[in-house]
C-alpha cells in the first residue's frame, strides 16, 4: 500500500513517453546509488519522482511497465549477489504525513479484520544500507547486503570495522540479525579525511558513502561504520527469538546478545497504544533529528505483536505490518553558482557558497558555509558543480561534496583569493582558516559594531554608518578609542549634536559594565557572550585573565587544550587595547553576586553585597530555548542568562543529564523542540516562561 499526496504533482506525467523517461531516471539513479554510491538524484527528488511514477501507474494500470522498479525491492537496482537470504529481506513502504500514517493504519485493520491489539512500535529509520549479519555459535561469520530481497552480496570483508556488530558475542548464540549500516557524522568526517589523504574524492553524503564502502574490497584503508539492528530471524533451525513475542522483545534479545539495536539510539524504541501516540512520537523524533549522531530519513512504525505481523502479511516488496514515515529532506542537491568571501571581525576570510535556490528542511536555501580554503580544495569544488547541501534543525546549511558525474564541461575550480577581499592587503595562510595579514584592523568597522552591540557595550544608536565614519576619520582605531571620543567627534560622525550627546552618555554608562561584557567586546576568537561570562566569573579581574596561561585557562568550563592557547595568545596581543581601556576608566572586574533581587551593581560594576545563598536556582543548571513570552517577553538570551545567574543558577547551552530546568517557550508549529524532547527523555523539569518567571519573580528587573 502506498499513500500518495501532493508530492507526486511535482512530477506530472503527460503521457506514456514521459512515464518511460521517468522510469529510466529512476533506474539510472538507483543503479548509480547501488553501484558506486554516487546518485545523480538526492533522496527527496527521487522520492517525488517515484511517487509520480506510482501515481501514473495507478491511473493507467494496463500501460504500466511489467519491469517497473516500483514493484521491486531496492527498485530492482541493487546487485542481487549469490547468497540466498534466510527469509526475504524486504524494503519498507513510505508515507509522508499524518494522513498517510492513518491510511496505513486503516489498511492494517482491513488485513487483520479488526484494530491491532498489541500496539505499535516507533523507532528511527537510520539512513544507511540494509544488511543481514549471521552469527553461528556466537561468532560473526557472514554479512550480506539486501540485494534484490531474495539474494544479496557477501560483504563479510567489513567484519571488524562495524561498531555495534561485534565479531564475537558473549554467548554462543546462532541467529541472523538485520539492520542498517551507516556512518555516524563523526565517522563520516573521519572517512572523508582518510579518503582525501589517499587521493580519493570525498563522499557526497554518509548514505552514499556507506553503500560504496560496503562493496569496496580493494581499498588501501578501512573505514569504520556503525550498525543498528531493527529485527532478527532464526538461523539454521536454532531457536533464539522469544516465542509468540513482540518486536520489542526481539530487539531486547538482540541487544542482550551484544548487538546494537535501534533502541540503543538516542531516538530509542517506543511502544505506543495507537497511531495518534505513534504520530506524537514521530514528531518528537523529528524534533531531535539535528542532535542525533547518525542521519535518519524517517521514522518506522510497526505492529508490535509478531502474531499480528504474521496475520497482516507481506507483499513482494515490503511488509504490510510496517511503514516508514519519511521526514522532510535535510539533504538536497543544487548548483554551486558562486563563492563570496567576507572578512570577519577577527580578520578570518570566510567563504560562502551561493546556491541555486533549493527547498531544504522547510526553508529556501540560497547560501551555505564552505568552512575554509583547504576544505574547498579537499572537496574539489568547481563553480557550476551540482553539490550536496545538508541542513538539519537550526544548523547553518553546509556544502558536503560535488556530484562528480554531473560536473559540467568547462567547470573550473573555485578560485581562492590572492589578496584580502576587504582591504586588498596580504593574506596569512599559516592555518587552514586564512586571515588578513592586518588581523582585526582589516575588519575594524565590523569589530567596533560588534563591540557596541546590545549584549556587549550596549551603545544604542552607534550603527554601521556612524562606526564607518569614526573609523574613516581615524578617531577610532580599536575598541578602547570608543571611550575617549568627545561629544564633538560623535556629533561629526552622527551628523547631529543631539545624537552626539546621547551617544556620549551611553559610552560613559558602558564604562561601569561588568568585566564579562567588556571582555566579550574585545572580540577574542572563540569567546562569545557565554564563554566571556564564564571566563570573567572564573577569574574575577582582567589582571587575572591576563596572567593566566593555557593550563590555567582550561579550568574554565568549555575551554579545551586547542582553544586555550589561542585565547592566551589573543589576550596578550590585545595588551595595548586593554591598557587603554584601563586608562579610560573602564571597569575591569566582574560582580561575584548581586545586591538584592534586581542584581544592580554600584558605579564601578562591583557588587556591594552577597546574594542570599538560598536563591531559587542555587546549584541548578538552567537551559533556555525559544522566544520568551509573558513577563519574560522582553528578555533575550543574554538577559535570560543574566537572570539565571542573579537567581543563583548557572546558564547552560544544551540539555544533558546535568540540566536541572529547561525553560521552553511554545513553538510556532506546536511541536516540541529538540531540547524539550531530550529534556522529557532525561526527566528534566520543563517550565514555561510564565512558570519560570514566577519562580524567579523577586529577581526580575
């Protein structure tokens, strides 16, 4: 059963010739994917094309091709191999929304003649390659690809390089486990680094890379992958599976034997009573998708009771007792049209890919990150290339690789800058991230604008135009010069005596801000608002920060052995600027506690008294997500973090076992955020902004 929705309209079939052309596109894409793992169609485009073919075949059954790939396992393109499967290893049918899931549920009821009594399971659909792994006497003896469902290829050469699929189990069991092999994101990055070192092209994406790696036997290197079991069958007549049990019990038995299952993934395996609850779980998995260590392209819903599975039966291509709810694409292919180079506030040259517009994860994407020049060369990117672009959740889209088979004639490598794109000066190429030889001086307007921002010095009204005028006149050569500006200079830059006076007042007020805000305004690489606050609270004074070496700096949470030396070096380089700030009377201490509920400090920015040790958030880590509402509507992320600290707590950035409270604002679509989902799984207390405001009401400003 296939539920068709609006997607099939995107590829309308005007007649038999268009249908046959679409079949050829499907076959070519599948053969490329199962051949070298480099498909000319991304997954979303393939799904839409396949749906259109299915729609045409349903409307014209008499004209449907007898060898149509839509009725075959793996669309008939996977190498069949010569190893017979113990039982058929089938694909899954797809639906794309809640209506599709409900339609599948109705078909299951028709096949059973009643509503399912054993409930449903919900688990992630790992975006990899299906295999069957055979254990005899507890030893892994054979790994077989799905192939055509009846026969697969023997890929036992990968034994020993797949995490979650141990070579030897603790107990001498005989069983065949079935599941997905995939690259985790970390393994994928490592794999591409290894391939680059051996002169091989990078993988376009983890899924294609997995397909190619499983079949490769003659590489001079081995790449680690990971396995997640989603089922098991008896092997050699040996009893292993629980009799008359459930899918949940099958996976539990596999896990007990020592093989990783989908239940071991962060998304987990959940048993629900009905499809309404299953849909809620689908939404929850979709919300956490960006944080999963491995890519998923959907969520699988199954009948839990194995007896009911048998009653529902199987078709030629897929079982009727399971369905994959496909999620919106986070990976698409589009054309790399150009590359723009900008200079950041620390002088780093940042390349941005300009893309032909493509719909990705619910939004239109036209730009994506390219990291650095070395990364561009590693990925062998050419202008005009069809490239794979990846995006998940709120993550900035990134270009993963070019589809080499689609490279147009005459395409030329992405040109790298020979001089600074901002000032035209020299470039330092000592590191993979190239920098203007002038460093922060090149991007001085950007750095000053950043320093004047609300979360740093909060000089409201000192916009880009006024900053540019101050820099051009030579009145401002670094952040410290802001504090020596006269009303006359500010008037000249802003074009208004009234604005000049107002800016001068705000600059004077900024002198008494806490050290954390001043330190953040310096723009030290690797230190944003949260990190600056941690550093300032840890050391208390600028003198202490300046006196810290890399080892001492690593005592600050979030600063590791790589980041610490960079911060030390930059703080040392900023010595003249810091000296000028001190001379200008800028506060160089961090309050250790608040004076009363509002947390107000005296003119020096130092606390006059200690806050009560029993604040409502004492000893608690609080994470905030979403736009605040109610009494906290005007609070941005920085204000919320400050409020948390005033009330005795510590602000966190991500939900973990150490998180005490998650303050979660309602989302626009009504679905829980990934942080809310994770908090629920970990048992973390979740409060609305209104409830949190009541908890800390005495500390609101």
